[in-house]
């Protein structure tokens, strides 16, 4: 059973740094390649670039929670929620596309 997980391609858990502008500040985020691929997929599904999606996610999380203690971990759990089928409604996706235009 564990061979599926143990035998995965090491490229998937290779660390990748990306520079992104969040809240007007340039920052670097380090995640495993698999998470970057998922974030790219999530952003694309919402008609956004990955940096725009991440910036919007940051702003909304800050508005809702007041603080984000570990943003990289939040991005990883965002990917897990996405894989579990938690996605924005059609109306939310349309609103995102309008804002991005």
C-alpha cells in the first residue's frame, strides 16, 4: 500500500521558491513542486494567474481571520481542500473573472 506513496517521483517534492507580490510587497514563497502545480491549476480554474490568485487568497484570509500565522501552510491546505472537492461556486468564479479583467 505505501509503495504508491514511497515510490513517487522525487521531483514532486522538490522545493521551489517563487517571488510574488502580496499586499504591495514582494515576497518569496517556498513550496514543493506538486503544490505549485496544484495552485497553478486552481488559479487557472478561476481565470486568474497564480500570483493574482495567491494575492487575492491572502487578502481574503486576512480580512476573515485578521492574521495568517503560516501562509505557506495555508497554501498547502488550500490544495488539500481543492483535492477534496471544495471549490468556489459558479457565481464566485464569475466574480473573480470580472475582477481580474
